[in-house]
C-alpha cells in the first residue's frame, strides 16, 4: 500500500509526496554527491559535495513540480478539476478529474509541460552563466539543472 503526504496547496491544488519519492531523492543525491560532482570538480570537500548534491536533487524535484504545475494550471484555466499533484519515484503526476473535452485543449495542456521545462532550463542556464565565475559549486548546480531540464 502506497503512502503519500500532503506538503501544501498551490492554486487550490493539493501537492503531495509519495513515500517512494524519499528513495529517489536519496538516490539522486547520492549519485550527484558521490559520483557526478566529484568527477567534474575534484577539489571540493566532502560536505560541499553532499550539500550541493542534496540541493541539486531538491531543485530538480522542484523543477518536476513546476512542470506538473504548468499542466495543472492550464487544466484549471480550461475549467478542469485538478485534484492533486504527486511527486513519486518516477517523477510527478497531476491528477485531473476528467479528460479535456476537446483534443486541442488536451494538446495545449500537454504542450505546456515541456515548454515549462525549457523555460526552467533557460533560467538555470542564465544563472550558470552569471554564477560560474563567482561560485563554482553554485555554477555547477545551475549547469546540471539546466542540462537536466533540457532533456
């Protein structure tokens, strides 16, 4: 049996975290702190790898939430009922009560998710460009998040 917890509401939408999210958050943090960042930046202390790995992981899942929120806000604008957004081991899912009545509405609702990811990637790319010479760890965080949101 799956367990999820409500962590708040945005625009009247219940935001939830499934228990499986803890597993993927820990795994992504471990991969970033233990492998990715050390392979790219060999001179950081351990605490910095852990801090930047956990922060990057958290911001990655915030990006997933924003992606799902984009789908949900379009659904709300089109008069659909959005029950919740849940983050889980495979990403996120918006629970929308009914299918859109017109294919064009469904297309628009589907299109804004990837468009929001592109916008997020561009924001992190701009932050990387600005921060890369100021703070290597923050620049690295932004670079990774720009790349992962482009995918």
